[in-house]
C-alpha cells in the first residue's frame, strides 16, 4: 500500500516535470538574468519558483472555482500566455544597445512574468493541476499534492541556482548565441500556445 501511495504522488511530480521541463528552462533563465548581479539572480530564482508554486497550489485548491468565477477558459489562458511569451522572445532576439535600458527594466520583473507565469506555471501545468484536484477527494490527498508542488519548486530552484556554472562554461559569446536561439524557441513556444488555444476554441 505504501509503494502504491508513493507512486501516486511520484506520478504527479513526473507529470509536472514533463509539462514544465525545468531543464529546458535553464537557458531561458540564464538569458533573462545574464546582465544582473548574483544577488538579483538569486532573488529572481526564489521569486519565480515560489510564485509558481503558489499559483499551482491555488490552481489545485481553487482552480475550477476561479476560472468559473471570472469566466476564463484554459483556451483563453493559452492564447494570452502565448502572446506574452512571444513579446519576451522578441526582446531576447532584438536585444541591442539601444534597448539596454528597456531590457534592464524588463529584467526586474522576469521573476514573476514570464518565468513564474506562463513558463513555469503555464497553461499546461495549471490545467493539469486543476484536473489533478478532481482526484484529491480528501484533505490528506490535497496536503500531499501541495507537498509535491513545493518539492518540484525546490527542484527547479536548485537547477536555476546552478545557472552561474553554465554562464562560466559558455562565456559571453556562447551566452549571446544561446540568447538568440532561446528567443527563437520561445517565440515558437508562444506561437504553439496561441495555435493550441485557437484550435481548442473551435473544437469546443
């Protein structure tokens, strides 16, 4: 019984891992924080993961209620999230000296947008958490599901904490190349969210 109990929550953790792909977010985190001090990077790391965990816990507890209260659909969330990601992707691709001041302003807020939402706590993770909440038929299931969410946030925090190692390994030129590539990938991801949201509107 104990092994079945653990597998149930390991499945939830693995589900979040696949949907969020924190390893794939490391280059994005590096690109968005490369011009900041170590202290600010650590602060953004904490803020992004803590905020994402709160969003997912809220989705777990009150997800369906909040969506219904504001008449928001997952389809609409996907489209708006895609537009948001695309705007940051453009900033990464077109990052030049003329936009240095603007980039610094954006870097102050990347811990919440777009790192916490919609990159970590994105439409897929939120919708999956809301669906998972339907299986939490008692307080114990809900409590351990919250523990899984915060454990996953801790896992992401550790990965992002190791980002200076990647910065030292890649160097300034390597970081510039990765920034452009990740900008293109983020743009593709944003477009994927938008297309998926539009398709869902017509299907449902």
